[in-house]
C-alpha cells in the first residue's frame, strides 16, 4: 500500500481542482466538468466557485451559458442538491443517479410526504407529461401534475418545500430548470430544452465514470466520503461502487487515514509539493464539500463547527495549500466590496498578503472598490 503525506495530497488536490493555477476563460466549461459540476444552492456562490478557478471570468458568463447558450443546465443532482452541470454531461449524471434506490421506495420518505409508492409513480409520470409542453412555473406544474395523476392533494405537496417531490424526476432525467419568469422559477424536460439529450436509465458505465471523475478531483477518499458526496444511503453501497473499478483504483494510506484513488494518480499525488497558494473560496465550494473534513491537517477539529454549520450550511473559507486556515465574508455595500477575514490564528508568512490579493481580485470581479478588514 502506497503511503502519502497530507502535504503532497493537498497540493495535488489543489492542482486537480484548478486552485493551484487558474484556468483560462476559454476552459471554463472544462473546469465545470473537472469539479463535477457547480453546487448551486446559492447562485452567487456557484459563480464564485468558478471565479476562484478561472482567470478573467466575467460576471454574467454563467447565466449566459445557462439560459442563452444552454451549455450548462440547472438541476437537482448529487446529494439531492442543486447543481449546474455541463449540458452534454447531464445524461452521465442522471444515468449514475438512476442506479440509486429511488427515494419514493423508502417507507420513511412515503410517510414523511404522505405519498404511497403507487402514487409516487403516478406523480412522476404526470410530471413528465406536464413538462412535455412549454416551461411550467412551480404552481402551474403542481396543479397540472395533480390533475393528470388524479390526485388533488398532490398539488399542495408539489408546491411546498425545497422540491423534495420534484427531485426524483430530476434524477430520472425528466425535469430540469428553465429560464425564470421574473422571480418565478420554471421547469421543463431536458429532452425539450437540450439538443440531443437522452436519459440512459440506470447505467453502470455512467456510475463508473462518475466515480473516476470524483477520484480525479477529490481522491484519495474512503467510502464514507464518497457516500456523503454522492448522496448514498450506506457506506457499503459506496464501497461497491469504488471497488467496481477493480484495478483502476488503489487504496492508499495518508498519515494513517486510508482512502481510494485512481491508480494512475498515486505517483503524481505522492510527488506533489505545495506552491504557497492562498485562495478565498465561497460558501458551498466544492473543495469544502468534498474535503476530508475529519483530518486535522485539513481543518483543526476545534474549528470544524465554524465551517460545517447547522442545516448543511458551508462557510466561505480561506484556503492555504489545501488547508482551511480561516473563514471570510463579503458584501457589496455603499459602492464598496466589503471583505472581512476571520483567520483561525495568526497568518503565516505570505498568507495575509495572499488573502488580500484575493480580496482585491474579488472586488475587481464585483466592480466595486475594496474595503478590507480582519478580525
């Protein structure tokens, strides 16, 4: 078993996630692919996730690719959370997601939403039919699907909450977001919105490729870490997906912590060296989502509650060579970009200057001069 250090692993992960060296704007879509989509629970954070990795990114690029060029697509994906995926890769992720046990087959899910298995299947068929026409607002979709399913009580259930009853349709490739109507969210079917989209159904090849992509960016990872990232019900299931790649993967030891990575990447990860890079990562950044959060070398145990907060909120972090060394916040107020740094202790040599340079870059991106403070 290969033995690696956290220093080299974190340096390697920084490279793979385009944090050690930013990509050019012309490769922005490739960056989206390399990090397995953009977490989009908060749209502004998704944009800053890309900003952190792409040199010269302009505001509005993401919206243009999403609604005008249709090279990105917004949908519920890993962990049942909103993501922006490359449109030409949507079938890859729905093929993998469809291999998970459907949520509506879980008795606890049925009890929570007051929907039987048969009613859930009728609901999914009705949603697909309703979205075969023009885009629908949430209210229009709820009313139409309830009518088609012959279940009037379904209307209120579809219209409430955070889309829990809509997510199964997204996982089967029957639902994605359409351009909003003012402040009203709208939905459509990917087959109507994206040229050439065809959902493959539960697809083993897609599952294998998703594992490969995850490990290229976020390895080495134990099965529990992959389980959490993809949104599986058990570590055992995650372990089966990892081990299905057979000799493509290798288990390694990182200072006593074991994890899986692609065998072809082991030597490179072992030889990687930190480059003295400091980055400001936004809330819900992928590096933080998929980080080995239990490793003291990544984040001191006493600081974890400041980053991984209640209700699934992930704080913006100050990152130095893959280590979380603080949090930060920003707001555009009174014509200024106000950035406040919250280091976990004293900055080491060069770290404060690196964080300040990032703040200046953020202010330029947001188009308002910087007002910086540290606490």
